[in-house]
């Protein structure tokens, strides 16, 4: 499984971005998907996850109500819609795939990782 994340960029505080993560390899729908981020000098942290059916999603408290994870299995793509962005959201964002139905908040549970896309939020 290969993952390609894109859609990052520079945005002002309060703005929006949508990240996408395209997958190639075995059947997409057999993987739960997650988004993580890593800010400079900090550890990688969980952002959001979605089940393989897309029926359930999970969010870090820091992004709840502002970010939305979704997936389109026909297009083999997972999305992260980010609204009301804050400077503290600045990080490299990574998508990840976990073999199984349910996502988790632990990065070590994920089997495959994309290369990351940089999001910079200016104040």
C-alpha cells in the first residue's frame, strides 16, 4: 500500500484547507485511515481517524468541531477538511493506513504512511 498526501500550504488564521490522501495497492476499503501531524520540535500526534466503511470517525480534542475526516472508497482517497485554522495547527500532516476496520489514535498501530504535507497557518 502506498499513500500520497497533498493539499498543504500557507493559510491565514481562520482559513481553511483540505488535505487529500490517495492510495494505491490492495483494496482500499479494507483499511481504516488516520491523519497525524508533527510540529517542529514535537512528537507526532493523532488528529483524526475513520473506519474502513466511513461510518465512524474520531478526532483529537484539539481539532474537534473544526476538522472533518472523510473517505471516498471509489476514488481510493481520504480527506481532511480543516476549518478555522489556528497557528498551532502548523505541522507536517501525515496520512496513514491501518489494516482492519477500526482506526486508533496510536501511530504505532498504523501499517502504512504517506510522505507528509506541510500546513502553515500564519497569525
